[in-house]
C-alpha cells in the first residue's frame, strides 16, 4: 500500500476514534449537569456542617462544565466532517491538496490546544471537589450515591463515573489529536518534498533544453573549434 493510502487510512481511523471519544466527553458531562441540578462540581469547594453532616457547597461557575462540553461538540463535528471528507477521497482514489493538508495540520494543532485545556480543567477541577469529599469519606468514590447536599437537591449517584469518564475521554482525545496532527504534518512535509522534486526536475529539463539549443550542440561538438586547426 502506498504511503498516501497508509496516511489516509490512519487519518480516517484516528478521526473515528476521536468521534467516539468526543461522545465520552459530551454524554457524561451533560448527565452530570442534569443530576447536579445545573451545578458544576469542577473547582467547587465547601465545608461540612457539624449539625446535619451536610456539605455546604460554594459552587464554581457552570462555565467550566460548559467549556468541556463545547470542546467535545467541536471535536464531534470536526471528526464527522473529516471522516466523510477523507472517505470520499479514498473512494475517488485521490488525496487532498497541499493547502488543504496544511489547513488540516493547523486545525489539528488548534484542537490539541482546546482538548488539553479541557483535560487539565476536568482533572484539576475534579481534584478540588474530591479534596472536600475525602474530609468525610475514605475516598471520593465512596460519596457516590450519598445524600451529601439536600439544600441544592443534587443526585450524587453517578458523579464519580461520569467525571472519571470525561477525564479519560479528554486525555485520550488529546493523544488522538496529537497523532492526527503528526499524520497531517507528515502529509504536508511529503507534499513539500514532492514540490521540491518537481522544481528540480523542471530546472534540469530547462538546462537540457538550453544545452540542446546551443551552437555547439548544433555543430555536433561539445566544445567550440580551435583557431588554426
């Protein structure tokens, strides 16, 4: 299989994986917001009340969870478009142009930045929440399903699995986007190499044409005749 086909198949496979991982971000984060009555646990803190054993939460802005979901939606759309686009290229037996490959490489690098920021946000935000939980429970997972905040009417049944899944999805998506960025960069470098080869061949052809049109070439001699001989 030619290098072009290998890169194309690798890119399609990478975008399929990215599409699945985007759902691992969108679905659990949306479920978390619904179960927590619109509150986002990322970077939320609080203290345990001695009189009733409830957690008085100072909720962080919902924008943290919304940002993670938006990044997942963007990744889902990008992967869907790229899967269709690259599949059509493979079906037609062709490949993208240099400009298209360059824009794709830039887009993958931008997605890497968005996804890694979401991954760091989920990881650090979840750690902040769990620091409060472990003050009362042996581990953060043990608080799942416990009625720890009656005032805000939240359901804690699945928060640990949901945020854990989103955390896995964001970091795995980052690794996938890095791989796709590498594939796109390789394709750009290959196009650049082919362009240099074409330029070199054109210059060599022009040199041969110029040499064939010189007077020495018409006289059948490689060097001009010497006087007196």
